[in-house]
């Protein structure tokens, strides 16, 4: 009787063990481990890990990671050593790729493309729907422009501070200047004379720049520079005036400034 019971227990144990082994297999050899189930396979070796299932695949090695999902067609690849990242999503057609200082972003739904290569940036929205409540009457299609144009405008600000308007010859003969009080200056000679006259009435002028950006209007083929900062003027009687300034400058095809619009505001008491 004892033998029958022992044989029965042994048979039950063997059946249970075979069922467990059928569902999951684990093998450990030194620092290598393998685990296998009905839905996934996991393999680890040193600092390398591989995971495979019915829905996704993942592989990690050091700081490198690869993820692939077949259902939603998502692919992610990161390589921390080279600082390279690739992301691809086929459903919403989004692609992101970074390689050192190069970045590419493409979104087909809203048709927006961004590409940076060193300091070059391109942003386009060809044929995309305008979701804004207004339509720009001049242009809404701008890309990053020529940095050399920014240097020209910064030189102009420095010339104003130093009262040295003859230091650079950047103004076109047909320049037009729109001032905040409604004054409009036309022509190089009259504009230069007016600038010298006003700056000469000041004891000193000192500017600080908050930001600048060169721009190019792709639909008008025009180059612009936007700049904003603060100007502090001291009058001969010791009176000090501080003004926040925003300006947009247009550079023509000859590389000369042919238009400038200036907007000013008084700083708030907290500034």
C-alpha cells in the first residue's frame, strides 16, 4: 500500500513539474540567465538584456536601447554613447531623429517639418490648415535667416550708444524708418541727419539686448531681423529715461537696411 501511495505521489509530482517546465524554462549558467514563457522570451547576459514577446521586442545593452512594437509600428532606438536617438511612429507619421547636433522632426498630419543641422533650422507648413483665428496680412511663413544680418543690427545699436553713425555703411539710399510717435523718415540722408541730431542731444545712451533673431520670409523672399532690449538715456540736465525697445529691420537683396520699425514701452515699476 505504501508503495502504491509513493508511486502515485511521484507520478503527480512529475506531471506537475512537466506542466511548469512547459510554461516556463529558466537556465542559469554563471552570469548568464535565460527565461522562456509562452508569451515572451527574456535573455540576460552580463549587462545585456533581450526581451521578445508577441507585441514588442526590446534589447538593451549598456546605455543602448532598442524597442520595436509591431502593432502600432513604433520604433525607438537610443544610443547614449553617441547621443543618437531615432523615433518612428507610422500611424501618425511622426519621425524624430537626432544625431549629435543634427535634428530632424517630421509630422505629416499637420505637415510641419523641422530640420536643424548645426545652427540651421527650417520650419515649414506647406499646405497645412490654418487653425489660427486670424490670417497674417503680410506673411506667416518664416524660417531662420542669415546670422550675419543680426551682426549688422547689433552694430547699429552699438553705433547709437557710441554716437558713431559713420562707423558702418549699412543703410540703403531708400531706407524708411517708422518711429513709435508716428514719425516717418525716408531716405538715407534725412534719416542719418535725424538720428545724429537726436543722439547728439543726449549726454549718453546705453543699451542692453534681451534677444535677437534673424528671419527670412519664404513667401516674400525677404530677410528680417527682430531685436528687443532696453535703452537708458541720460540728458545733459542729469535726467535719466529708460525705455524698452522692440525693432524689426529689413535687409534688401544688396545687403543694405531699407526699412526699420520701432516699438517702445516704458518699463514697469518692478523692472
